[in-house]
């Protein structure tokens, strides 16, 4: 081994962790890291904004379970990273953020672009540290990846001052330790089986932790053999295929929906990999009187509406298998919630033939689902369209509909689609976004073209911040400060060397989607949407009564 500097040792440690990509921007204070990356087997993806880089690392981590890595310089570059880092942390996606920093010799005085980045990133990460001794680099990097990837996964941050990056370093990457499975106590398994055996109307609620644990197959077997209906959070889509007769699809809207009746009647809720950050238990257990079984890799969070009767903490698939072997539901009636599926399906299918224009969000999503294959991936941005995607876009497989619902940050869709296409180049990818979210990170479409990640961006165009308008009307009966103008999205796409399409009738959408998905460059579809459906849904939710199923 020849003489190396700290930046080179850092990059060796990244290689040792199996890092494929580093997403970021070059800057004066990360020059040595960039130089080291130039000679490594890691591909550096130059982005157009640090927020885009962090979102790419975020979605990479969520899809792979391995920490995505993003890089910025100090000061404004680092502050630009923060939204994506915070998103990864609350969406439980493993991420390692690396920032450049001023030299340690000028941190004690007023200094150009200096901020205390360790203090700044502390609230949005699981752990962070500054490298101040070159020889500590292997320990810091190994610890960062271990913490980022351990349940619950999240974001970590490493700060590297420029003078430390240039210093001579001695050391080598640390060996990665093996993570042994942790199994739940038999006493908790037996108690859970007893509660399930006694329940008349149990309901399973699956969160993103079920997907992270690769528990889809065991969860499906568990629900099928015990005849228990399954609802999933926005981030738990695909953990049970949407065509399964026990699948009740997504829960998580802030208003009542058909699935709310299932929780009203439930005498036991079995929470599998459920995270309170995804959907507050106060929405489905407001009085805290529904018995709960908590099945997860980690202990339950404290909440007055979430006090489990038993916590089954350990490998989720093993826990489900052991409970299944002990639970007896022989002679139990068909759970009440199964009857809800008929109404849920009826509501979904009623829009399949709708030909109104601008197009109803339910119809846009119905057509998108018909075009996308079971392994294709959609990345939803945040806004009114996210509510409809959560309610109406259904999945055959886990991780085929990525929705941010922990931090829920606008602007994630286009950077996320780049990451998805890098991870799964063989699958078709669609970024579903509103016109508001599109304009936040549309510059990354140039990145997509440059790095060779063709995907489709489908814009729900309503000329405003539709979700906020929806909430304003619900609360005040009118809206304010939510309307804006847009560029010509077709010309915008074409100016970047992309394909641009405009939907001008309901019949246009499906053929345009099919054509756009066949392009070898990124494509943008401008689709006018009728968000009057938002208020119609609110009215129906307000009138919803569960007595028809009594």
C-alpha cells in the first residue's frame, strides 16, 4: 500500500461497504474526495442540486436495503442536502451523507461559508460525526453504515474538513460484521397466538417494516391460512398482492374511508412492521381501546393510542410462522372486514370507463396501472396526487410503488426515479408528480438524460398546490395563495433533449403512456387533472356510514 490521504482512505472504506454510486455536486471543500473517487470503482453521479442527490440516495437505500451515499460541499451545499437526508431518516431508508467542511484551523473564527454541520445534521440523522483524525476514518465509516442499515434504518452524516481530507492517512477498511437474526421470545409468540385464536374480527395492518424484512411471502401465508384481512400503509404497498381476496389495500388517508369501518369493528389489530410515523394510531384507534399485537424487529413506540397487549420482537417472518403454528381459528366466522372488499373494488372500478376531461385522478391512475407490469416501479411525489396514488395504485410486489410518507417531501419523484432506474434498469419506471413537485427538481431530468436512465414523468397538472387547496376548502370553504403558472411542459422537455407529450383527451392517456415508456430517453407527459374529485371524496367520506355492513 502506497501513501494515501484521508479522502483516499475514505473512498476505500466506501468500496469496502459495497457502494456502487455516490450522488452529489463538486465543491472546493470536497476536491480530494472527488479526486479519490475518480480512481475508484464507484460511479459518481453529478446532480444539478444537492437535494436531488440526497433523494437519489434515499430511494436507492429504500429499494436495496443498502445505504445510498450522497456528497456535498460545505455551507449552502450541505444545507441543500438536508431535506433529502431528513426524508430518508423518517422514511426509514439507509443513507450516508458526506459533507465537505472548512479546515479545522478556521472553525473557531468567523469563516466564509462555515456552519457547524455536525450540530445542524444531528436532528435529522440517527448519528453523525466529524473526521478529525485520519486514522479514525475506517471506524467512522463502518459505524456510519452499520447504524444506517440497522433497524430502524435511517440517515447518518460524516463531516470531512478539507485539511483533514488532504492529510496523510494510515489504515484500512474494517471488516463488516455479520448480523445474526434475532428471534422473538416464545412467551410473546404464545400470547399472540392465544389472542388471535380468540378474536372474532381481527385485522392485519402491515407497514414498511414488513417490506424491509422481506416478509411478504410469510405474511401472505399467515393471512391466508388464518383468514384474516390485510390493510397496508402507504409505504407497505405490495406486501400482499392487491388481487388477493383478503387484501383491503391502503390505509392512511386523513379522512374516513371504507377501511375505517374495518378498524371500527375490529376486536384485534395485528400490526406487522408498522411504524407510527407512517400513519398515526390516533386515526384508527382514537380511544386506545382496540387490542393490538405488535410484530416487528423493534419494540413499539410509546403512544396513548398504541399500547400493545403483546410485543413480538424479532425476525418478522419467523415470528409469523411460529404464531401461525400455534393459532387456531377453526370455526371462526368470516371476518367482517372481508365484506368491505366488495365496496372497495366497486369504488375502484367505477372510474375505469370514465371519459371526462380534464381527467379524474382515479382514471389517470387506473390507466397507469393497466400499462405498468407487476415488476415495474412508480415513484410518487407529494401532493394531492399522492393521496390518490395511495388509494388507487395497487401493487403485486413490494417496492413497486414508492411513496414518501414519513417526512413526505415534495420533489422526490424525479430524483427517485433516477435511482430506481439505476437499481432496476430492466424495469419500466414512472415518476408520478404534481406540477408543484415537478418544478422543484425538474432540473434532474438533465441528469437522467446524461446518466442514461430513461423513465416517464407523468405530471398531474392543475396549476396549483392541489393538496393544500383541498385542505383549505375542507377547513375554510375557500382557498388562498395556492395558484401559479406553469411553463409549456412539452417544450420544456424538448428543450432538454427529452420527449414531451400533452394529453388532450381522456382517450389519449393510455396510448401516450405506452409510447413514452418505449423511449430510450426520459419522457414527460403533461396531463390535466380534475381535482374537483378531492372535495367530492371529502363529502363521501363525511357521509360514510358503516351500518350498511352490520
